[in-house]
């Protein structure tokens, strides 16, 4: 998923050095070459089209559109009981598929340029979310990009298909309530210091490199405590400093196990340096850490992101505390309550370290 991006060499040679927390690392970037855009043809679903084109242009990717015609099980049974001369498989669905194919073609012609235009795909399936997630995985897509509202403001997307795609998809999912992605200055990455929550860091780093953005590691101190709050307790330090140090330890462990050419250089307060090397090349990204208190992780993340972020990048699973909500619905709730672009990443559990 990650590869060398030659066009970044010019930025690298400029010698830019931000003055907050820094990540220095080798020039590896997200290989964003295939983007899948689900659509139900509603006006709200069109929110994703311009953003797909912008990302495809920036990363040199192609964009495929997909529409799922949901099979009507009970309708099929009712038609059969009426003994009318209509077979849904032979008569209804082929016509719907033909119509949908024409609609997709028109949309792609309207929103995409020839060099970013991929295929228009129409599938017939009982569960649209499963069909989208399955096609994304089998088609080896790098990103699924979908609007957070569909037909009737909820039917296709939030509350239904989009949340389930976030839950099921092994491919990163970008859900958005806005149509443009002109600039990204601040990327919020929620974390409790667990290895699972940090699995979104490489993707956040890739985006930060492309847009010259800052990464904010955002931690919520919940009512019932989190991994970060229970791991360290130095009486000479404040609660926030102990949480910070635990997250630093999680970062160091993540780099050792998953990103072994990265070095953490701790700075003053909540700004430090992550140094990522490859040969003689290095680049920098500003990284800050923000710790807040809240009863609900997703509300705290949503409030902070709405006021301070341009995009949220987060994993869909974690361990306890903040992460116990990840296991349930935090990522889906963030997508529901934040109109900003939200990218969710499902960790590869088979690749996770056991110690």
C-alpha cells in the first residue's frame, strides 16, 4: 500500500522544518491508485464525486463508481404468490441494471476527467454494504469514498449503508459531508496509545506529507479510564503528563514492531519529534498531542474535530477505554456527527504483535 512518491523530492530538498512536534521519515506514501465511490444517485451522494476527482488528480488515481441494486426478497415472494407473468430476476433487475449503468456513465462523464475515469459498476445484492465492502476488497481498491448522506438524507448512507461499510470494509473508508478537499492543515488522529489505535498513523502521515499538514494525536480521558491512563502513574508528573508518556511508549512500541525505521525524540511539553529514516532521505510533519476529558469519546472527538480539524483519520478498533467504544460504534458515530472527511482504517489483526 505504500510506495515511493518521486514528486515529493522537491519538497524534501526545500529543507522545510516545522517548529512544533516533528515526524521525520523516509519518503513512503500511500499508494492511492484505485478509488471506489458508491452512489445511490441522490443529490447528497454527489458530495463525494468532486472529492474523488480531487484526490485522484492529486495522487494519480483512477475512480470507479458503484451502484448496488438491492434485491427485494419479500417483493419477489409477493409477485410469485400473485402468479403474475413477471419474473424479477429475468424482467425487473436487468432493466434496473441497464438504467443504473446509463446513470453511472453520465455521472462519471460529468464529474471525472478522462485520465481519472475508471469503470462504472452495477451489482445486484441483498445487502449493499456487504456488496460494496466485498467489491472493494476483491478489486484491491486503496480507498472507498462515500457521502455521509444519501437519498432522503439517511436511507443510503448514515444510519445504514455507510456505517456498515465502515464496520465491514478491510479497505480504508473516507466518508464526508462536504464536497471539496482544497486544503488540509490539521489531521486529527484519536488514540489511547494502544497498538490498534495507532494503525491509522501511517495513513495519516501519508496525507500529512501530501498536504503539508499537522497531525494532532487526540486522546480522550473517559469516565471509566483508558489504556493510557492506567499504564503509567508517576507521582511527580501530572495526569496529562502520565498519559502523554504512556502514548509515547505506545508509539515507540509501534515503531519497533511495525515501523522499525522510526525514532521518537521527545520534546518539551506535548510536542516531540518522530524521526523516520530511509537512506539519506527525510521529511517532516508537525505533530501535536491534545488530551481532553469527556464522558463520551465520540462526542469529544467530534467537537474537537469540528472546531480544529480538516480531516479525521482513525482506526475502527482498539482495546479499552476510548478504544472500547471503537469496538462498538465510535468510528461510525464520528462519521455521523462530523461533516468533515473521516477516514476509518480497520487494523490487520493477523499482523498485530502478540507482545
